[in-house]
C-alpha cells in the first residue's frame, strides 16, 4: 500500500477545501485511523465466533483501565493511561499485527513499527504529532506507572478472551503454560492483585487441558 493510497480516505470524497490547514490535517488523521478496524488480531471474541480487530481491542483496554485502575500498585493518571492504550496499536495500521508465535515476523517488528509511527503520526499537526509519538514511545518503554499499567491491560485482556474460549490461541502449537506465564508476568509488574488473578486463570487453563504443561516449546501466549 503506497503512502498516497494510505491517505486518501477523506480525499476521495472531496471534503471542503475552505478549512484551516490544522483542522484538515486532524480530520485526515482521524479518517486514516479508521483503518485500525480492519486489522484483525488472533484473539477470539467471547460474544461471537470471530476474532477481534485492533480497534475493538483498544476500546476494551480503555474500558479496562477505567474499571480496574484501583488495582494499580502505583498511583496512575487514568486519563493519561487511557491515551496510552488508545494510541499503542495505531502503528499496526501500517506495520500489521505481529503474531507472537511468528519468529520471522518478530525479527523486524520493532523496525516496522518505528517506521509506521514516523509515517502515521506525521499526518497530524507538528505539536500533536510529537505528543502522539511520545505516548507511543512511553507505552513501549514501560518506564512510567501509567505505561506499566497500560501494558498490563494489554496482556490481561487477551488472557481473559483465551480463558473464556477454553484456550483460544493457547491451542497454537508451541504454546505452553511456562511460556504464557513468562509473557503475562508484566501484569504483576503493575498490579500484584491482577497478576495473581492472571496466574489463577493460567492455573485453571492448564488443569483443564486448555494449555499444555510440558516445557517442550517457548510459547508466549497473546
């Protein structure tokens, strides 16, 4: 997909021309991120027999932050945490959702997502472009309480979906209990209570045969 076709979602409908440049840029960005609804993840929905898309995932994380913020081990700015979870997957519009079991795709994931961030956020006016990029970088670095909690929600949400689907992506070849625990440890980094809850889900999943107990693979459940 070329940059030209990436940015014509509003242009193809011939929007008004007599608007301030700043507003036109903001509307173009808002139209462009509509593409997030087309990026399909591996996680299965609980309420329907299909996989979720990135926009649904981001909305779910925002709601989880609102509901579960009281369990953060450190005080967090809820509004900032909401911005982090809403921004964190936008780069997948261009970079795609990298399946965690795909080692070949994971090899250049950081490079692809950095390039996508550079291109996507540049659609915004410079001040907002810098602010959105800073939020994305903050989420990736997990150096703030808000970023750690946002990342915890990003790991807890698909865990809930997999458990509710009696395994979901846990049935992917190579996924093991030990691998899932390693991947989900970031939940406990932000919330001891939610980390303990996640561990109980993994325990039950393994007990019920939805998650392999053997250590024969390095699965990193999504």
